[in-house]
């Protein structure tokens, strides 16, 4: 069993597995300052990776992260790639940039971290899909598959991480109505729950499809981290609503809000999922507090995972035969 837990700082995890960071290439989405992705990039830079690829919508919001990495370890190459995950043309452009860059021969770990939470008003993306599903799952599904040759080039040993949440408990994937009847039955927490379930199901099917090819996939719950861009619009008045929505959607209780973590404590599960050899034979698992967690069955059902893959291909308009 891994010695790490709830309060483990990310720096401790990185130091323990420095040999799995040095000289390797990491791609992280959603890398704004004071966020989970930015913290992960900064922590990794201390152990001399070859290249950290920052994939985000706004470079100015990532400049503090880039500057801090340069101050910590100027020998680490930082590649910034502009990408709006809710715009599939932008995703394809970003993937083409990554795939054509000779300085990125392989990608050892992909960390799909960017996302939105509990968008109050029903909002559609450029393609006409509900914004939370697009930002949290569909954009990552498309990007990951498009850059798969670079991930396979790093095998055996490359990993794909999808940052999920305890929020998957709020809702199963709404296969019959993922777009909320054009907004008629929309609520932000159900949209978030559906997308976080999708993150886990995507990891489950990636693990199945990539078994035997040296690439492992995981999902994870970083914990309750306050003060990031994801949570700045929330307050305690939101929590009773989560319980009501979860009970309505699933017939189960949400189970209360997690005790808060610091940003570095929250990042530790992400780095454990990316690095810990303890999980080498546990591809498809859900990581929580740096240990194997137990997500609800609706998020791990293999048939649902296969079905989501097919739905995702349809929505992004491209098939991927792994």
C-alpha cells in the first residue's frame, strides 16, 4: 500500500518518484496560477522533467506558472499550447501543434485537469452541446485520442489521468438526454455530476482498450480544494442543493462535503496517479487520497464505459479505433 494519504504534500510525492519525472514529458490541461494543474506543473519542475506542456485557454493566466518554473529550474522546457476544450476546432488545432512539434517526440503522462463546475445557466458550446460536458469530458476525449501516437511512443509506462471528483456521485451519465432537453431540465450540479462520471468511465474504457500496449489510465478525486478558479463562485449555500439533486438523480445521498485540503495536498493524488508504481497493475482505477478509491458503480460499469466511448465519438464527429 502506498505510504501517502490525505495530508501528503505534492512535493513529497514528486521527490519519492523523482526517477519517474526526470527527463520525461508531461502534458497538463488547465494550468492557470493557483490551480491544480499549475501546482502540478510547478511541483514536477523541481525534479527535472524534460518538457512540461501547458494546455490552456489563456496564456496570461498561466504566465505566473511559467515564470515560477523558470525560477525553479530554467533547464525545464515549457511548451504552451492555446486550447479551448469546448471548441473542437481549437482542440484539433492544439493537437496538430503538439503532433507536429519535433521537440515533443513522446508524452509520458497526460493530465486532463481543466474543467468547469456547477455552471448556473444552461450554456451551449460552439458545437451545440451542454458546456460542462464539453469542457470536462468531450474536449479531453478528443484531445487525448488525437495525440495518442505521442502517448504510445512513450510506452511502456505512459499514463493518462482524468481528473474527476466525488461529484460523480451526483449523477450517472444521462445517455438518453445528455443535453438536458435543450435546457428544459437543466441544473448545474447534475451537469457537473454527469461530466465527472464521464471522466471515470472514459478512464475505464481507455484502460481496457490500451491493455497490453503499455499505456495505463486512471481517474482521480483531488479532494475539496478551496480558492481555485473552479470554486471561487461557490459558497456554503450550495451544499444543501447538492444533497437534494443527488437524491433526486440517484436515490442516494451525496455524503457531505469533504474536509478541505490545501492546494499542494490536493495535487498529491494527481501526482500519485501519474507516478506511483503501486498502481502499475491497477489501470482503470480511481485514486483518492493517494490510494485506490471506490467510486459508485454507475461510474465504473464496463458496458456504460463502452457506450460512452461510442457516444463521445458521435459527438466529436470522429472514430478512434484503439
